[in-house]
C-alpha cells in the first residue's frame, strides 16, 4: 500500500476514537473531530451545489448568448439567491423572507401531492389489496389473519387520533387497542434504527481494524496497534483533563464557600 493510504487510515482511526471519546466526557479531541466533520461536510456541499446546481442552472444560462433576451428571466432566481444573504445585514434582513417564502411555498406545493400518493393513497391501496387477497376462496389462514390485524390496527389507530375526547365505552376500548398498535409500531421502528446503528458500528470497527481488507494490507496498516495506541493516548489525556477540571471546580467551590463564610462573619 502507498504511504499516503496508510497515513490516511491512521487518521481515520484517530478521528474515530476521538468521536467515541465523547462517551467519557466532552473534550478537545471530540471537538476537533466534530469541527473537521462539519467543515468538510459544508465544503463538500458548497462545491456540489455550485457545480451541480448553481453553475449549470443559473450561471451557465445567464452567460449563454444563444438564449438571447430570454436569459433575463434567470435574474429572478439570482435575486432570490442574493436575498438569502441579505439576512447577514440586519437592515435588509427582511428581504430574505421573500426567498424563504418562495422556497417553502414551492416545495410544499410540490411535495404535498407526492406525500399524499406515497403515504396515503399507496397505503390505502396496499390495505385494500391485502383484504382482497384474504377474501378469496383460496386464501390461506395467515393471509386472513394478517388482513384482520392490518385492518384492526389501522382503524384503531385512526380512532385514537381522530377522537381526542373519549368517554367510557366501546370507543375507548378501540382507542386503547390503537395505543398498543402505535407502541408496537414505534418499538419496531426503534429496533430497526438500533439495528442500523449497530450495523454502522460494526462496519466502522471492521474499517478501523482493517478486517475488510486483505491480510497483506491489514498487516501493513497495523490497525489494531494504532487503535490501541489512540485509545490509550486520547482517553489518558481526556481523563487527565477531566481530573484537572474537577479540581478547578472543587477549588472554586472552596473559595466561594470561604468568601461566603467571611461575608457572614463580617455581618
């Protein structure tokens, strides 16, 4: 492997351990990794937005002589972009509201029909399809049970949300079933999220230790040794800084207590 690849992998290990050091306490290593992540992310987004959005859709069209007088219309989005930066000047900050209102209105009008189709129409169609399959003569028992659970869960969840004021009776019982259905759904979603995060952590560990590379490359990287050194150095320094911080806080509390005692004696 090239030298820059090995050094880059060592930096990767150092930044990974620096992020994980936040589990012990907030420290300069975590802040360094956090700032690097935010800075590089913003820099990447700015470059991508310029070359993939602003340059082809605005700059190139404004400077394209083939469009003729028609390119004047692109001055409107240019003004809206500049209005967004007007928020940096308090005197002209109100101009940014025009751009923000335009963006929110445009995306709301564009996405509301899409969300209706994906989150309402498609789900209703899927529910009806499941019920249709369950009512066929050749339907199996698990198809009928699944359709029954699906319909009961959907209706009980709707009852829980739409009937905010409930009295004792059948409606309250249905709403309680809706609560259980929602809790099961939230629990499944949370479990799926946790599994995804665990999968990411496993992938990060494989990358740090070089286990996703060939044996020869892993031997050159010395991932386990570098990770162990980073853990000892980073957590050792963090523990020392945390100990010094606690000593300063204890000293400040002692001085404050002595000052309060002297004030009380002087009275």
